[in-house]
């Protein structure tokens, strides 16, 4: 494999890789950070004949390179942190949900997945309202790019209803609507073109602080061309999407929210679901959140949000109401798996 155009050579000092690892990677024709980022641990160890400890170390250095917030070397000084001010967190405008999410969503790629009717789109619209609100009203005063891959019209009436039911006056609601830029994508090639060439200029021009991708799964499932790909082509193309989103989020300090679907877990003893995308997709995520509805919740508006990984492990029970999603109570999941109700 040759080094990709515009990619980062594994020998660059920014990756902080030891010389022995660089020599091994290049000997096995792995020349760029982007190539490694498309592999999982088992594949990297198989291709390079490195041990799992060395493989984990390489991925740790790559995570620090692609997401600057994870870097261990050369940490910022107190003076630098004071000059930057506090990191922006995108609030859900609900105290219980914020508590479960560690204060809100930080810049990076967050995935929300769940079955139909669990409130995924509702939560995304609620976050969009907060992202567009002026800072004096608790928002981020930024733009929103909503990438829809499922066809159909954007639920603008529901967005307006949530804003209105939250007591926002008309003079605030109208600018919110104007700040949401909706893009309909019908196939993987169009998504690739958008992310590679159009998304970053839009983020810069409109001071975008939230990008919603609804959904990656539907696009890859519904595209006839993508359906004919073998696994390695599928993996490469999906990894490219994740990598580009990760770079934009890190460079422009914005939140990328990926809404995704689920598949049945046939290995479970009780009915349960798993994220529809393969495990390697998690390499591009800062946080993964599951929205679910238990059999006992079927005839109610109550649902459950669970942070599967991120700043903390937590669970929040919530209701879907006319004003969006309202948290009811939070459980912090302890290190041994035992919940401790707050």
C-alpha cells in the first residue's frame, strides 16, 4: 500500500511513534496514519506481525493525533487554558440528560442509536435548538448542518413545536429556523462528495457548531452500489466517512451527531439490539449513546438513555413530551456494573 495523497506519514514526529514501530510498519508497507485508522487491532497485528501491546500503543498515538483532546504529550499550560476559556459543551437544556452525558456533548463525534420511536430525532432537534440559541439564552449561537439520508421532508413543524413549548418567543424561534441548513443525500457517493469538499467550507462560513447525520446506516443499506461491495470496500468507505467527520469536528470544535439504527442481537438470551454499524466504527466516536424502550415501557412515553462509552457510564430515564425530551432520574453505573441512583 502506498502513502495516500495528503495523508500523514507514520514517521512524522506528531504521532510520537518509536523508531522500531515505524520501521516495522514501513517494512510491512503500512505508510500512513490513515491506513492504520481503517484497521482494527486484530487486523493491524496480523498485517504487521506486532504484538497486541504494540498495536494498542499505535492506536493510542493515532487517537491522540486525530483527536487533539486525547493527547498525552505536551499538555497545554494553565496560561493557554485560561486564554482559551472553558470548552464548549452542547447542552440538551435538560438537567437530568446533561448529568447523564457529563454536562452535555463535547466537540467530537457522538453516536445515538436505538429502535424506532425512542426519540433519536427528537433529541437531535432539541440539541439543534440549543446550538442555535444566543449565548445569553444558554445556547452556542452557532449554525447547524442537518444531513438527511432517508428522504422525506425535514420535520420543521415538530422543531417549531419543541421551541414554542419550551417558552421561546417568536423573535428567537425564527433565527433558529434560519440557522439550520438541511442537505438531502441519496447515495454514498453524494455523501462522500459533501464531506470531502462542501461540509468544511459550510462549517467555516456559517460558524457551525452542530452537524447532524441522519443516518449513516440507512445510506449504506439503501444504496444499490454500496450493497454490492465486499466487506473490505465497505469498511474502507465507511472509515473514510468517519475519518473526515472526526477531522472536521476536531479542527472546528463542533459536535457531530450521528443518528443510527439497530440490528437484533441473536446471541442474547433476551430480546435485545446492537448498533447496526460494525465495531470498527467506534474508533471514530467520542461517545456512544443508546436510546431504548423496554417491554414495560411499550404503552408509555417513558424511554431510557444509556451512555455506552464516553466521559462516564450513566443511564437516564426520560419522557417524550410536547417540548421534546425530559429526564426523570439518573443512574450512575458503577465500575462493577452496579447502579447507584442519584
